[in-house]
C-alpha cells in the first residue's frame, strides 16, 4: 500500500506545508475530474509525510449499517492534527501502516476505543 513505507530521515517539508500542498493539488485536480476523497487525501498526505520524516499513519474508521458501509479516513502524526475524528463514532478503526509493519509512533486512540469493543 502506498503509505506503507518507512519514515525517512529527511525533513524537507513540515506537516502543515504538506497539508497545504495536497489540498491545493487535489482541489485543482478535481476541477479536471481527479478524485478528491478523504481516502485519496489521506494516502497522499501520509506518504509525503513519511517521506519527509514524519511518522504519520492513515486511520480508517468504518461503520457497517444493515444495507451500507460508510467510513472516513484521516491522517494522524505526532503533534497533530488538532481535532481528529472521535474513534467512538466508528464501529471499527484500522491504522496503516500497522505497528507490526512499521514500528514507531502510534496515536493514543485505537480500535479498543471504537464502538466495536462496546458491542462485545
């Protein structure tokens, strides 16, 4: 998977610079028919952050209704973002890359904070 790479030692761009770059690029691309979804933004942000020395992770929050599957993806990293989504709003949460594949920093919340654990 694209964000499943090691954290680089170089630090050419800050997390804020990467956020602005990705938002502007995808906004411009969407005017030409490009895909601008939370998953697209998250994967690109995470990969660029990891390539710039930031131990970022993509979080995937999923809710399975009777007839549909809904979800959201976002990026977390040490010191940011300011207001990530609440894990309790999701039935299941996955983190990419996993700590098994890429050991390092992990957000304080995890699948144990999701609604999935409340249903047991």
